[in-house]
C-alpha cells in the first residue's frame, strides 16, 4: 500500500534551538501561521493543553519557553518535555481519522470521518479493513487529517517502526533515529554503554532499574538475561513479595564483544553495583562470562557476593580461574558450571541478601 500525502514540512525545537538560526534555515516559519506541539512519543496532547494553533513564530517561541523542560504525566509516566515540532497551520473545515496497526499476518486500517481529539468518544464510527504488512510499521496514525482542495494534509501523525527490522529496511527508512520512550532519561553510565553499543558489532545493553538495588546482573545472551531478571523478580522462591524492588539493573552483552569492550562494560556494572554502600549485603550474578574484577576494595566495601555460572568451550578452565581469583582478592565468589540452573543461582543471590547482616 502506498499513501501519497501533500508536501509535509516541520521543524524540531529543543533546548539547544536558536530561533534566529532556525528561521534562517526554514524561512517559511516567519511567513505562515504555525502549529506547535510536543514530539515525545505520547498522545492526547490536545486534551492536555500541549498543542497551540494559528500562532506566529513569536507565539511559538513563548509557548515552547513556558513548557520546555517541565515535567508532565502521560500514561502513568512522568518526564520532562524536551522536544517540540512546529508545522504550518492548515485552515480546514473537516477532520478525519486514519490508523494503521500491524497484526500477525496483515495490517488493520481504520478510518473515520470524525477525527480529532474526540475520536475515542466516536469510536463506533470507525471502519476497519485488513491489508498485507509493509515496511515494518507496527503503528501509523493520522488524527486528524484533512482535505484541502482534494489534497490530504496530516494535522497530527504518529508512527512506530520495528527497530529490529532496520537491517532490511534502512535504505527505505533513511536516517532514522529511535528516541527513548517518554519519561525515560539515560543516566551517564547508561549513555556510556549506549555509546559503546553503537560503535561495535556486538550487543551491549545496560539499564539501571534501581540505583540502590542489592541484586545486580551481568549476563551474556539476551535469552539468559531475561531468565535471570525474571527469576529475581518472580515470587516462587520468596513467598508473595518477590525481589523486583531489589533488582538494580537489566544487563545483556552478546555477539562476541572484544576483551576491552567487556572490561569497560564490567567496570560500569561494578561501579553502579557498589555505589553508596549502606552496610547491607549485595549480590552480583554473572551468567555466562568471566570478568577481571580489579577493584576489590569497592566490592568489599559494598559487601558484594559474586555468583558465576558459565558453560561453553573450556568452561572448566574459566571456572578454575574464578575460584583462584576469589582466593587472591578475598571476595566471596560462588562458581558453577552448566550443571547448575540459572534460577537456582538467582535463588542463592536472593538468600544471600535476605540473610542477617
């Protein structure tokens, strides 16, 4: 399916935007009436008073200045507004609704002649058809769009691409930058790992869930990382409470990172896991890999216990080195091979931090 739209223009405005430079680059901003709204991966902007219509550039600048950096709550998430989009104001009499959602075997296309901020109140007027999937869009919505002299103009539009399909669609998509979800702001350590990830063919992922958490993970492999995190959070071992509140991070590295990348990755994990020791025991679960923990002082100060489970070629030699390392640096390190289950290792870590100090 190919949907042809009239010429669409827009300019992004952030904290670093200089309006004088922007208007030099985009002269149309000073010669037409404008619309301004956040471009932050959330909807219901009109009902939240975050959309302004029929403004001149000075009005846009004032609107943005008043709201830029202010925190808002959308869909249960709180976060600062950091990005606005400015578009030409299109005078119109009618507003329509168009929505495309990716299903398992096709896309559902929904259309209504009653578009705009009241679309949900008029949902019974929405008509839906199904067509084959194209370009790996998981979601595309125009609400509203209008017709001017028979030409379609999207007055508000949002789209969602499946970023895992970038390898086959990058030429069609062009230069796409996937933003963080609304309310999600990278910490310096997360930004550092993200930078490493962008520069390597390997996969390096690190998300801080609770900076004061007492269970931390450093797991090789996407599937294994999910199992470890899910096990820590599950309730099967610890009654009705679970230990999700104590999980400090989600971490995953795979795709054969080199030794230097693993070393830098390990340093970030340890720095976060040992920050601000409070006298209580902590646990670091290492699944599938070996790291050289050179800063034993941090580990001791944080009362850190390490749990290592590793399989694969020559895993016996690797485990023997970890046992030797434990003796050399005086850090409690429990070392296991593939005979131990991943869920069992997580239970030991939970039991460790649950024990009396």
